[in-house]
C-alpha cells in the first residue's frame, strides 16, 4: 500500500474505505453502520461503536487515537455523504497524542456489540508518514 501522509496542525483529512471479501470472494465496501445481505444470502457489515487508530512507534511502543462517536472526533464514519465503508481521519488530534514527524505503521481496530475485543481491520498495517508543515 502506498504511504499516506498526515499533516500535523492542518485541516486536511485522510479518507479510507473499509473493504472485505463477501461470500463469493469479491472485495466489497464493508458497511460500518448496518448489517446487510450481500446479495448471495450472507450478511456483511457491522454497527461500529468505536474505532481506534494505533500508530506503531517501535517494537514495544504505540500511540492510540480512539473515537466512540461516528459523527465527531478524530475518526468519523457512517455520516451523510460518506460512501459505504468510508472513514475519515481528522489527524489534528495526533499532535495531542504526542506523535512527531516520522514514518509509522497504522493499524485500525473496529468494535461493535458483537466484537467487544475489536477486529483488526488491516492485519498488515499500512504506512503513515506524519509531517509537520
């Protein structure tokens, strides 16, 4: 995956779309605010109640940003105008989390009533470059 760039102290958002395979093995946008039939008799989706962005700083260190409100906060999802599975990060909060310029591996964890320990969405993580401009 290409490196995503986060600009500290700026109004830029970083937008992503969660996708997963349906029962037929096709990669589809994954609903975060409802459970729906995938058209083949299998349910897909979830009713996300919390999202965590975990910035891996080193082997034994991480910085976590948590959002429990899909409409406000550092991580938003399922808002009017969003595509299915779309999440948006307002990473101005990373300054408050003591992140500094550098390259990190980001892991997303999504929670709902059925997954109280959370689901790691991107098992491999993806590269995030934090810049102070």
